[in-house]
């Protein structure tokens, strides 16, 4: 599928005309497709390469060592989640993946510290945590700029989202889809789903497999160039905009049989706001033709609800 490509440098460094053109292109793409490929996104290529290197080292560790980093009671929000623990909303079949999650870091003296558990330190790989921290901050910066453009498209103040995502509950997830060693029960490594958050920033995965569901009901492959990231709308933004910006259904399918012996790695950054942000539909997105579709809820309560639905929280 040829998804729209936008150049973030037009927004962050361009003229007023270029900035306006970027806002229009991004907004229309999110209304029509739900996914865009972003070039000049500001996340250094060498940092992405380092992240892949250390993530692959982590998932190559013996299971007994990885299991040390699976912390009961954190609902998978920090550290390791072992194979087959998560499933898509509405599906009982577990996804064919294991993952490691890294979350927001604040000073111990920060009033928000109580909301964010410590990240899990991986002792076997010296630069693992520092690299994830650096990647997290870069994703956060790029995501903030994209939300500024989205705010303008929605007729809001450019900096509407800034305070909500400052020290927000974003998650960097490092996913490993292991080789397939026996006839799978499903052709799906990750069942069809929509993301929970505001927007998701995804650097190019190590292998194909991502598919999105078009408005015509067809599954199509999505790929991006090595210097691009794919950014999609999540359910929180869909809810806030009363379906003006659509959260696109997507999945990860198994490779062809001759590639069953290979792993797939993926590193999405789920950009979440602070838990107290209201997701009540924006008044500007409600009309007689588009009546309010959702009840009011905060981002924190909505996240809690969804974590239970996908099996990470009891």
C-alpha cells in the first residue's frame, strides 16, 4: 500500500506556507487513511540502529534470564512480558510475541513519580537502558511536533497537547516475534487491533508483515523506507475527535513458510498523555451530522479499561 508521505522538517523548520501545507497533508491523510510515513522525523539513524542491536541481544538471552525482568503487578507496563501473554481486544488467541516495555522517567522528587514505576534495569547488556532512554526522548520530541500539527488541523491552539504529553504516560515497546517452529494455529503474529494511545510512532520493522484494513475492507501490506517512520492514529485521538481522525485497524501476519525460521523485531512508541487528560469529544468535532459518539472518560481510566481487555491487567 502506498501510504501518504509527509516531511516533518516542513513543519519544524519550514516557512509559514510549508507549515500550513504539512498540517493540511497530515490531517487529510489521517482522515482518509489513518497512517502516514514521516521523513526527516528527527530520530537519529544511528540511535535506531543501536536500539535494534541491543534489543536483539536482549531477546537472545536464555529464557530464565529474561524471566527475571518480568515483574508481577506491573501489567506489562515495565520490563519483560513473556511469549503468548497478550491478546488483541475481542480475541482469545494470544499474539505470537514477547516484548519489553520502557516507560516515562521523572525525578524522584517530581510530584508525578508515584504514577510511574521505575524502569527495569537489564544488567546483562551495559547500554541497553541508556539507549532506550535516549530513543524514548527522541520519539517524545517528534511525537510532540506531530501533535502540534494535528492540533492546528483540528482548529485548536498549536500547543493544545503540549502540557498533556509533557511527562505523559508514553511507552516504548520492543517486540520480538520468534521463529515459527511448528504449524501455527493462526496465520497471525499479532491479531487485528487498534492502538490505545493518541498516536503511535513506528520505526521500520526488521521484516515485512504489517497490514492495515482499508475502508473498502481489504487487508494491504504497509512498508516504509529505511529513513522513514510510520505514524498512525490511536483510539484516544479517535475518541477525542469524535471519529474525525480514525484509528486504523492493523495486524502483523506470519511470513511465508520459507521464512518461518526468521525472527521479526518491531519498536513502536505509543504516545500517551497524562492520565488526567479528558478524552471528552471536542465540541468542534460534534455536529448534527456527527453527534457525540462516546461518553466522557479520562486517559488513565480508558487505558486501565483497555489493559484489562487485552489481558495484561486482571
